[in-house]
């Protein structure tokens, strides 16, 4: 039963209290300061706080609460180190905590229909970020007819550290991937509660960018997430090259946990759990914590799972940006000459260097470096994902974002498309010009159509083609708006597919 109460008590700037009853308990949110037609509920707990003895344990459902819960403020972000000051992605520090497993909801709160649900998983290398970032404000997407959810999940050493003692604690003999277990628990909460906000639990789309898109690929490949979502959008990220395995390999996931234990000088996981979180973060000397093959949440290498067709077969919309590398260090590491560039490729790609140079020649080093960083690091992953989807009868749609929103040398940089997909260009001063506003309307419409129908064309066919590996059809989002095309990475994908297959 849904209860909606618009109170006369204003919070600020015409925001009014909104009360809703969910299976977890009563919530008091507020209307959005951007639109009084949209209600916002912030800081909703979806899992038991992973603190104390629950540090490094899999997510457990929140038991709910008694009485009315204030849902007008974001929770702290999950514990993390800030970006370096010279990073393009550096932002003003937000409060952080290990008690961070909360989600946020934007909805028009309809009483007579069930709306598609979109669950956003933030990026940040699985080490940084939060669902409360301003670019992810869901007001504009909610106005277009979806219920928008953003989540926090554990990061870095708290979210992805594996250790033999942790593995021994559970029947599955697995550890790591705690952040992914958080994402799964958030989806379980959505399934059980979202109809109270006007959402359809049988029409849920997961979407994310960068590490959020890695996470989407993990969930599509995970048997633990089966039935919790019905469509998936991946923006600039997938993990289809080899990732660490729990116990095997020269740098097994468990060995990284052992290295942290040694750095802390402690004898057990119990002692490590008793430390203040800041001490754990300070002792973490840059271990590359991320998703691992744990035999439970990710039972095998994702490239093998997708090749076999053992993934959750849902429609997917996938894509990447033309100059991903400009904000990821490529400009700072640009070779000084064509000779230096070609030498770099020969060191990196060995016998495959000549094939790579055919598509990324040394005549224009800058253009080749930026195209290569986008195609090899992002494009191949998205094509592999799309190709395996259609091979196993799941519809796939590809996009390529070439628009340069700031008109600078950054080009179509990593994460540039996010404010367009959320239609938040008007609320981002550096982006707010007529060209950007028009493209944002087009893109956000297509994101919503895909969430609604499993097809960005919606109910009425428009030019966006279904993906196939031979034609490689896609939608380009560029300076002139959106247009259908084909042949994205034609020939280039095959070079990287051959190279990465041999590496694996």
C-alpha cells in the first residue's frame, strides 16, 4: 500500500515534505529543489552497516526501522582516499564513513502506474566516488518517466580485499567482491521496496560509467544477481581481460590481503577489524584492489562466462567516448616523436605492433595515442560485451560519444557523457550552452526509452541499429546531434581481439 503525503511544511526553496510507507518502514523525503513534481528520498539504508566485526563480510539485508525515518540528507560516502589534487576528477572532499550502505531515490510518485526503474552505479576505479555526486541528480530523468536510484557501495581495501582467513569464514570459501555484494543487496532492496515509490520491480535497468560499468558487467555475469534486473547500460567500461583469481596466479587476490596484513604488522583478521578505518587506509600502499574471480559472485573469468553464454541474458546498451585518455593521463604521457611512439607500441604489443600501427600510425602521434587509448582500453571491451550478447540471443545497441562539450583539448573525455545521459547539462554551468542542451535531451530520451522498452528506439522505430559483429552498427553522439552509423572499430576490434586472446 502506498501512502503519499505532501505536507505544508517547506524545507527550503519550495521543497515540501513527502512521506511514503515501504516494506522497510516509513520515510520522510522532500520534493526536489529542481522540480516540485519530483520527490527525493536520500540516505535510505539497504544493508547492515559493515563496521566492526562486519568489516570484510558480505552484505546483509537491513532489517528496517520503526517510526518515521528522515530521508532528506545524503549519507556519507564510503571510506576512500580523495583523488590527487592534480587529477581532473578531484572534487571538494565529502564526509566519508564505513557506515555508508545507503541509496537515494527520485520519483514522480505515480499512484496509477508502475514506472521503469534505473539504478545508477557510480564510477571511480572501485576506489572512489558516491551516489550523491551532483552530476547524478535524478530529477531530470525522473521527469521523463522513470524512478531513478543511486547507490553507495564499499570501495578499495574495504570493498575488494581478499584474504585466506576471510575465505575460511564462509561456506563458499571465498572473499573479496564485498562491494559487488553491496550492489546485489541494493538491487534486492529495490526489488522488495521500489513499488512504494511508483517503480516497477519487474522492469529494472542497471547502468554505470567507468568502474560503474565494470560493475554492470560483473552483475550481468554473476549468478548471484540473476533476476534482479532486466536491462543493462554500460558506459566506458567492462572487465573482459583477465582479472585476479582468489588463490591462483603470481598475484592472487588473497596474496594482496596478506601483504596488507604484513604492512599493518598484525596477526589476524580479527585484529585488522579492530583497527580504525583510517589506519587501514593509511597502510594501503596502492594495492590494486578490484573485482576478483572468487567462485561465488564472479565464478569464473568474465570473458569465459560471456563466451559460454552463462551470463544474465538481458538487452544491453553499450558505448564509449572518442578521447577517453585526455583525462586519464594520456596527454601527460604523450611520446615526443613518431619514433618514440612506435618504440612504445613495440614494447607494449610485441609482434602485434605492426598490425596496431596500421590503424594508429605515427604520422599524427597525438591523434593516434588518444584513439588507441579509447579503442584498446574501452572500445574493445564494449564490442566484446556486445558481440557475446548477440551471439547468445540478447539484444545489444552500441553508441560512440564524439561530442566535445567544453571545446578544449580534452575532446570527448572520459565521463563527459554522464551529464548528458542524466540531462543535467543545464545544471552544470561549464556545459550549459544550446548545443549541449539539445544533445542532452536527445541522449536522456534514449536512455529512458531503453530502460522502458529494452530498445533505445522505443515503441517507434528510429535509426539506432541493433548491433552485429560484422556491421558494427552504432549511434554516434556528436557535435551535430545523434546519427546512426556502422563500422565502429572495423578491423581494429579484430586486431585487439586476437592480441588479447593470446594474452589470456
